[in-house]
C-alpha cells in the first residue's frame, strides 16, 4: 500500500513536495512544485524506490548558496515528517 504525502517547503524556490511511501518505507513519485525543474526531476528519479532513511542520510544538510536549506534538504525534512506519521 502507498501512502501519499504533501509537504510545504520553507526557504526554497520550490513551494511544495508531493511523494509516496510504500509499506517498506521506500520513496516513490517525488514531485516538486516550483524550483529548478530539471534538477528536481533528476532528484525525483534518483531517489525512486530508495529507502527513505537512505535518502534522508544523503540529502539532509545540503545548502543552496547562502540559504541554510535547499530543495534536497527540504525533501529530507519531508521524508522525516512522513516517516514519523507512518510510525505514529
């Protein structure tokens, strides 16, 4: 079973991330609204089917220029939020 999540980003050009988590905690169908379209499509394809924890470990803490966050970092935050709601 897939669970769908929507996360509203903070401090990035993208404003929203939609994604699904399956029963094993794997990431599917990542879609960013706004931001650098080509780069964000690439991230979505690269993380497809990966365990959410692995994606979080790879992307958390990435900065964009002078910003203390980035679209990849926001995806990590979104996934942590999604995993937390699955466990709860």
